[in-house]
C-alpha cells in the first residue's frame, strides 16, 4: 500500500524533490475553467462566412432590423428539435445561457413565477444544489440571498430521496441540475432519476427545476441518451415545473454562440411578457449564421463528433496520469462527456493541494468552488478542466497536480 | 382662418370624401416605430465581411472564446472616445441598450446603487419623466412599479426648475433623458440644461440621471454638439450621478449592433460586481467586427453622414405635408436629428385621429405612448416615425394622417 500512513515521510521526500523541480520550470498553466481550445474554435470558423453569405436575409425576412423577440423561426425550429421540445416551447436569445438563467431567477425574485408572489416578498427561500456542481449556478442563487442546500450526487444523478423530501417544504423554490455530463463529474442522470424529477410534487407552486442542459451532445466516445424530461413531465401534467437551458457556447464559439430556454407554453408566455420590457430582440444575425452553419440537428451531431475527437485524447491523458499516480489515494469518475473531471482528494487536503499547485505555476479551479458558498465540508473535491491546454501542457500540469496532491496528503499525516 | 370652428362642417365634408377614398386603397402602412429602412441597413453590409476577415482574432487575442466581461479593449477605446469618456468609464455589452437600461434599473431595485439600500426595500420610489418621451423608458419604470412624474419638455430640454425642485424629494431616484435629438421631438438639450443636470444636488444618494444618448450622432443636416455631461459633472464632483447609454442600433444593424454604458469608475466597478454573476461576457466577435468596420470615431461620423442623406428627404417629405395640411391646426418641432417628429394635435383628438388612420390602413405610434402610463392628459401628442417607409409610402401615409387629424378635429367641433 503505497499510500499507507507509514509511507508518508517517504512520499513527502520524493514529492518534495519533484515539486522543487517543477517550481524551477517557471510554469504558467491554467486548468481552472472549461474553455474550448483554439483547435475546437477553428472548426466553427465557417460561421464567419455564413454571416457574409446570408447578408442577414432569409427569404423575405430581414434579420438586420428590430423585432422577433423570441428568436428567428429557423433557430427556434433547429434548437427545439435538438432539445426535444416544440417550437412553441422555446425562446432563442443571445450569447449566454448563464445570462438567461440569471435573468430567469431575477424575474422570479422581482415578479414571481406564473402569477405567484415574487420571491423577494416571500421571506427566506431555499434552493437545492446537487454537489459537487457548477460554481456559477451557486453564485447566482447566493447573489440573490437564497439559502442553498447541498444534495449529494450519486453515480446516476442527485440523491432523489432527499430531493423528494425537501420539496415538501414550501420555501424550496428550485433545484440546479446539469443532467447530462454533469459539471464536474460527467455523470448522466439515469432514466429513473429523470422520471423522479418529472414526477416531483413540490409544495411550492413556483418551484422550478433549472435543467441546465449545457452538455446535451458533448460526449467523448459515444453519446449516452438522456431521458426527455418534458415528455416525461407531461405524463404527470408537470410540464410547467421545468425550465431547460442550452447553448452553442461549446459547439461553436464560447464567447459568441447563441443560447435558449425551453419551457411549457404557459411559462414561455410568462417569460415573454416581462422580456418585452427588457429588449426588442436578440442578435438575429448570429442566430441565422448558426442555422446556416449547422442546417439540421444531424449537422450539429456531426460537428460534435469533431469536438469529441479533439477532447478524447485530452481526457485520456489526464485519466492515465491520475491512474498512474493517484490510484489508492483519490477517487474520481471517468466522465462520458462534458468538460470536466471531478476528483476527491483525501479529507481536508484539497485547498492545500490547489495552493501548492498554484505555487508551482498551475492554476486549478479553486478548492471549494464546486460547492455552494465555496465551502466543501470535506475540503476534498477538485474540478479538473482538461479542455483548454495542449496535451503536452496538460501532461505537465497533471504531473504537477498529482505531485501536489501527494505532498498535501503526506504533510497532513506527518503533522498529525 | 381655415381651421376656425365655423369651418368645421366644411372641413369635415371635404376630408370625409378623402378619407373614404383612402380607405378604398386598402393601404397597409406602418409609421409606428423608429426602424431604419433597408437602404440604411445596406450601407453596413460590409460588417459581414469584417467577421470573415477577422476570424475573431485581434493580434494574439482570440475573441471567439470566453471572457472579457467589460468588452474588448478596441471597442472600449472607440466608443469611449465617441462618448467623451475614458476607457475606464465604459462597459461594451450586447446588442441592446434597452436591455442595459432595464438591467441597470433592475440591479438598483434588487441590490441598490453603490452600497445604498435596494430600491425594492425603500417603499414607494419615484422617477422623473420628461414628456413627451420614449415609451420603452416609461414601460421599464412602470414594470418595476415606480411612480412616474411628468416633466414638460421645453424647446431646450426638460423644465429644469421642476427637476431641481423634485430632486429635493429623497424618494425621487431617477430621470429618463434622451438629451440629443430627443424622442420624439428631436430637441437637443442646451448647454445650460446640461449644466443644470450636471449640477443637480439630489436628496437621494442613489439618484441617477439615465442619459440615453441614443442619437448621439444621428443628425439630419449638420451635427449640433451636446455639452459633455460627464466633464461638466466632474466640476461639481457629481460624476457618480450619471449613467449614459449608447448603441450602434441606428448606425449599423438595428437588431444586431452593440451597446454600451458609460459611468464613473466607481459606478462601473459597482455594475461589474453584479454583472459577473449574470454573464461571462458579451459577443466579442460582433464588437470586433464593429471596430474593424468603423475604425475610428471619424469613421463613425462619415458613416452617419450617409444615414443623414437617406433620412433627410424622408423628414422633409413629412414636414412639407404637415406644413401644407396642418398649419394653423397643429404644432410640431422641426427635428435636427433623431428618428421622430413629435406633433401636438388639437386637445382631445389624438386617440381619434390615430384610430381613424388605422381604419384607413396607416398604423401610427399609439396616441398616449409618449407619456408615462400611456396617458397623455391632453390626448394631443402623436409621434411620427418617418424612417422606415419609402418616400412614396411616406407621402401617402402622411396624407392619410393629415386627413384623419382634420376629421378628428372637425368631428369634435361638430359634436360639441
């Protein structure tokens, strides 16, 4: 047992030498965010030509001018089909699904959901947060002063027993979900989990599932289907309970894609009612360019294959190094898609390991970031983002990280 | 005196015959919104090629990816210069300045302004609304339940005596302004008015001037300078009191331009603090395309000359017909720029005239729309939007409108 406590001194000495060596390299590597790499961006460069070819016209429609608050019909058709909803159940918007989610929560705070009292006037309200999860989700609910409750992730999705229990509380108004290739573990919610979500009977009429389908087709080897929550919810007459979000941020250009919200017709009307005061419409030219570029849902699928081919070796490189260096010390999931690998370090060492890595020139996502309030009760989970660096950089960065994980563990044993 | 009351019967008979003739034409003309016409949009088509040429790269910066929440440096430089502020006093965002304004008010409601109590927690608050004004401004404040107070417009801007008096009230938190080529009258605020705005001493620390510089360079014949409110306010140590908004919506593509907010460094930091929870960044590729297209503030000025040339004959056609048909009955201002002509019809006839026009197939902006709560106490003001229709359509539409104005007046006299 390499990582038995009695070996801590030896591990410490070995890794300290490696660590000092890494430090002398003057590295400057960043694995903190889920950014696509330049080669991934390059495969969408044809988009630029679509702008030029279209001249903003589609038949007799001039998308250069004002109007069409819910998106151009072609984009609604394409992304509704991809998302498994009807064209009446989608609004195609601007370049950021985070912005749509934030605005959706803000509208609920200020104006309420479908005629219910605004959250702002309901006193303390609560939100369910599967952990580990996406830091920017948690930041939104924290900003609005919403109390967040940790829900442990299982291998097939969040702990549904807990969720079913918590939604009996009328002050629980929402749950953040990344149902497919979850951030950071890459887990796909099982059919049973989706079914249980779709069948929830929350006490609060204004409870909503915030279904952030960010990685809907972002597989690594082969796509794993996610059960259609809207279709399922309709069987329970529960379709008003779901908001689904999607974007092309990790299909085309991360900073300049398009994003959408899917919801029941009733919810869509409710959203549009307030949106009409906020904007006259989103950038329809970028919507048109995307439609012309992808053409069909199958066009998107073909395109995503190319991303998978570029990302697969990166994930492989990281996982191989984890296998080689940290087996027996840490636990991680082998993701089937998405942008991250979630790893659990030994109890109470994550902050230290990330801080050591930074000292050696490798920036990881902050320890704790995968938990509400930036607080991981075990100080254990770290999110690895392998997509942006080149494979060589990635290998170096992972060696540094693994070294730091071992150092942090050994230090802790020795001090104890 | 053609429009003396004793002539009402005669006018009625003449105009009724014209009106019936117009109705038989089956017209379908729309002068309700300030939309650029297709020829105006065409002069920006080169933008499409800028996308293609840039490939999203500027030097070593890859604008296709995430990040740069406050806009690309080149866009900040260009639009800061155009707006008369420093690069630290601007955030360049997405395609809609209305969206920025709405979000700015929403942030004040939810989080407060620069550390002050959120508006949501301050009970009844009030807003000053120069009238006639922009319907979408009033709709934003109405949506948030803010009480709106009418401030009459003078020939050189809003009635500043009233504004100075009202801001002594701590519940007054803002004022909507379109300081240059105002919507709908086309008035440019005089230096004296700008100076008095810049020197305001509001009771409320979180009072802000919402300076919507939508038509900053949208002249018709030659540009009339607007005094720089930021520079002026700095002399009074009052620069935190102003938010300025701008966009290229009426420079390039109305639905797909870029927009910005200018404010003091302190305000900009305050805004960015919350914006960081809302988005990772706006569409930088469109920002880049705009920078490459315009290059310099002078490039923008040259471009706007072309718009002026296209719009001038349209405004001329409308004004000539007004002169010919309504002199002695109505009052209007001859705008020096902007997108509208504001006209005051005889007391209590605007709704009727607009409704008659609709009957004859000509859609005008709804009567009342230029006032808060859609309520014009005199039922007199109508906004004419001459930019979108062709000159022939415009002439027909104006003949119909003038006929309806006279009919509405004559009907009222006869019934009385």
